[in-house]
C-alpha cells in the first residue's frame, strides 16, 4: 500500500504543530538529536527513531501508582532516592499522566524537557520507564550538586539549576516556591501513607531519604 512520506523537523519552542497523514493507520516515529531538535517521520530512515502512538484509544492516559510502583522502586534504589519522593514529583508534575505536555514543552510523568532528556540519554519521553529513569537520575544529580539540600534540588528541578546557582538559595519566584512546597507536602503524605499501610517506612539503609524541610522555612525563603 502507498503511504505518503512525511518528515517534520521541530525546533523546540513550547508547542508542536503536527500534520498527520489521512490514513488513520499510519505510524509515526520520533528522534531527538543532540541539540534537542525533534524529528518526526512516518518512514524512519534509521534505528534511532522510536515509534509514537497517535491513537488515543489505545493509550492509558493516567497510570495508577500500583502500575508504576515497580518501576519507581527500581530506579529509586538505583539512584538512592526514596520512592515516596519520586511519587511526590510525579504527582506534582503530571498527576501520573504519561502523555502530559506543559506549555514550556516538558513531557511525560516527570515532565522532562527534551534538551534535558538528551543529556540524560532518555530516548522516549512518553515511555513511563524511560521518563522515570531519566527524572530520577536528574534528581539524584541535583541533590549531589546542592549537597543533599532537597528544597534547593526541587527548585532546580522546576526552574533550572543555573537559576538556583545564581541566587544560592530558593529563587524569589512564586511558581518555584509553590512547586517546592507542593512536592514536599506530597512527599510527607506518601511517607505517612506507606507507614499506615505497611507499619513501617522503608529503611534508609535501602534508600537514601532526604528529609522534607518545614513548610515555614520555604515560606520565609530560608
């Protein structure tokens, strides 16, 4: 069967306009290069292209925590982070929706920017395993960079590490401060829920466990 060839190069600008072939059965493939440019085609020219699904009825728009828990635990252990913290970021970033795309162009469960994904070697931002693996690795890097200071690492996750470097403290950005408070609140809730369900919190010998800062310190800018 004849399939019209369509290749689109997308420079990342916060939005993507995509013309889909009229054949509803056509498949699309995506490749993100080292500069963060997304190439889309229905006839992939090499193995670096990954298939993306254009049929919403075959997707699961929101994944349950139970479905994601094995992946979260595996990458949490690999990067020495508590799974409750990764759940908190996913909840704050995408509410467990793997197809979420922000106005700024961040994609997937942990809302990674394509440029960041290239640096983290994430191939498919819409794939839950790839996205969680990349987001967890990125958070580990930020915690190492800011010497284990969780509020600063979260601020950098939201606003960028160079913004936090500039202020050497929580940036005076309302959106970022609200984001840090939201993630810390979810972190505490998930820790408390784990305790209520299992009777214990996973020990720090198995996962590193950054301590949530008091909300009052976030409000006062400390």
